C-alpha cells in the first residue's frame, strides 16, 4: 500500500513509499517522478530557466543526432530503468545510440542511456552530483553532463566513463568548446548555456556542422527542383 511521506521544506517535491508496480500504475504521461528502492519522488513543474535550458539542449542534441542518424534523444518525463528492483530515473535529457536502440521499449528505456544530461535545480544538487553520479557510473552511462544554470552558480561539468568503470571529468578545450564522447563530431560552446536569450538551435547546428547542413539543404532543394520538373513534364 502506498504511504505518503512529508514533503520537503519548500514543497517543490513530494515523496511516497510504494512498490515499483505501484509506481508504474501511479505514473501518467505528464508526471515527472523517479523511483529508487521503494521511494518515489514527484517533481513539481520546473522554473523558466530550467525549462528553457532543458529544451535548448534537447533540441540541439536531437537535431544533430537526426542529421547524422546517430540515435534517439528523449526528454523528461521518460523512464530510464537502470536496475530492476533498484531505481527508475527520469533524466532531463537522454541520448541512446543506434547500437543500443533495442533498449527502448514502448514504455521506457530498459538499461542505461549512452548520454544523460541533468539540469540542476535548488532541490536537486545532491541528487544530481552524488546519488545519480554514482548510479549512472555503476549502470554504465557512458557520458554524464551536469548543467547548473542557477543565477550566480552557473557551472557545467562533463564526465566520461573510463574502461575501469569510473567517471573522469572531461574539460572544455581552451576555446571553450566541449567535445562529446558519444556523439562523434558534436561540440558545445559552454558560453552558449548562459546566454539570455539562449541561441537559436538551428544557428547552433549551423555552427557545429556547417558543411553537412549546407549539403543537406542543397540535396533537399535539388530534390524539390527535380520533383517540380517531373510534375511539369507529366503535365505536358
């Protein structure tokens, strides 16, 4: 039976004791919640900064992954079940490479994503930097980004999983660009994360992959021209 536990002080999270089966029945497509060892944390709607940054990261990653057919990008609420009977997380953004798409089911991701992005809020600092850090490391998440956009606390940390199963911090280059591990050729200018307003995702994609994007647009224009020419020939 579900037991309700006192919420935290600022009421931004609610916690319940329940089994994983109860958790699955409790969820709907609009609820952002995580289950860990019999306890469910239900998150209240994020603030504007969090929502905008999460959307920005999702869009640029999804555009890039689609452009190169690298895999699938998902955003919360979507369950990543790391270990049966232990934890079911809902990362802010996750990426699954093509070779691991068999982990995606209609209901959830069964096993670790290749990349997980968590955007820090006031109540998630310890969870993102400690609890999830070690869970994702142990589960085999190959790359982990922790992005903290809170005013006066702006910070971006990137981690790569080493062959020994431990995370190692990955620093941006001297030009401020961070180069991703699991998305070949993808880089992110960390300064973009703190801009207000955030850069347009299409302009970011044009900066990251200008040649490929130009070729794609040229191919589409050529295909459209050929289609129109074919239709005109059919009308004659």
